[in-house]
């Protein structure tokens, strides 16, 4: 099925024409910045299934894995949208909060629980990894 999404202000829109490989809650320190202190809800998707319309800005950094990450956001409203590793051309991450309708998108995994705060609700029903699996 094709899903659609975009940033809060509507300047950036996208379509996703594949099912996600995975849906993960991520407590890495970086995601806490983008998610106002909470875990990010990320879906891992095939890059060639995503079509983006609109102007993004981005921030580049090096992940602990040594991968070159680019995190993209709407330059107008600042909504965090995507992240991509230069070393992984096939996959990218979409922030689930940007979907128009996230029905059926359910996290199955929690990652980076090592950097979660003590109050973080870690659902025991989900597979948890202390760091990047
Ligand atoms: Zn926007
Ligand atoms: Zn993260």
C-alpha cells in the first residue's frame, strides 16, 4: 500500500510505496534531541520507495558506528523527517510522526535502552537492545 506524509506546515510532502522493514523505538541520545526528550518512533524503509516533494534542510554527523548520517527536517517548520546513512544506500529512516495516517505501524523493537532515562517506559513485550542491534 502507498502511504503519504509530510511535515507539520505542509511544505514537505512524501509518498512511501513499500512496507517498512522494521518499526523501532529509539532511545539513542541523538533521537532524544529530535523527539524532545522521548524515544523516536522510526520506520526503516527502502529508499527507492520514498518520493519527497519540497525543500528539506539537513544536518550531518558521524554515528558511533562510523556511519555518516544525515538528518533532514523541514526548513520552514523544523519537523524532523528522515535520517540516512551514506554507507547504506538501500535504506532510510522515516519519523513515524510525519505519516498522515500511522494506522498499522506498530513498533516491535526498542533500541538504545542504555541511553534511556530511568523513567522511560520500556515495554517488556517488545524486543529490546541496549545499543544498536
Ligand atoms: Zn514544514
Ligand atoms: Zn536514535
